[in-house]
C-alpha cells in the first residue's frame, strides 16, 4: 500500500509540475514512443534490478535471445539512455539501454517495456533488440514498432 501511495504522489506531482515531459529525442529514427509520467529513476531502478537478478540467475551474464540471428547473446550492461517514456495505449513505460556483447564486442541497444503491478512496483513485460552496432532493426511510428528491411 505504501508503494501505491508513493507512486500516486509521484504521478500527481509529475502531472502538476510537468516533470518528465520533453520532446522525443531524435536518437533513433522515428523517435521514441510516448512520454514518461513517473520519476524516470524509478523506472530505471526497476530495470537495473531486473538485469541484476537475471544476470545472477544465469551465471553472471545477461542472456538475450536474438530472434534475427537465432542465437543467445551474452551481454554486459553498459548504460541507460537518458529518456524514459510512457506509452499511453499500452499503459507501459519504455527505456533504451546499451549492452556490450561479450562474444564479439558489438554494441547492442536493448529496449525494455515495463508496466505497473497491483502493488505499485514496475514489472518488465517485454525486451527487444533495437540496434546492433547502431544499425536499427525497427523504428517507432506513433508509439508502434515498424520493422526495417535489412540487406
């Protein structure tokens, strides 16, 4: 209950003061989806905890299936991108991160989606590889993913 009250207070404060509202970055073709409505640090902390727990469970690596290359990537977390977004249609938060592939030192841009749970915490609901070595696999158009044709 305490988490729900805190989350509600942050949401109201954010709405009144406009915290988290900013134009979409042009970091990715098509921009980022949505706008964040809660404190971005809370969203990033939830992802950080998810990565730490997953890494611990999987022998010290963040393992992610690459459905395009049909292989499991062994990744090491590098950094969060600055912006946190809220996708209103999905009721989800969205954050980009960078990882380094431990097998071939490629830069892997991974997008995380999170949704609030009944207890007020944030749960990772989807993870998708957005870019490999800065080459996008998809773009966002009006909060929706559009795959790119790659040669």
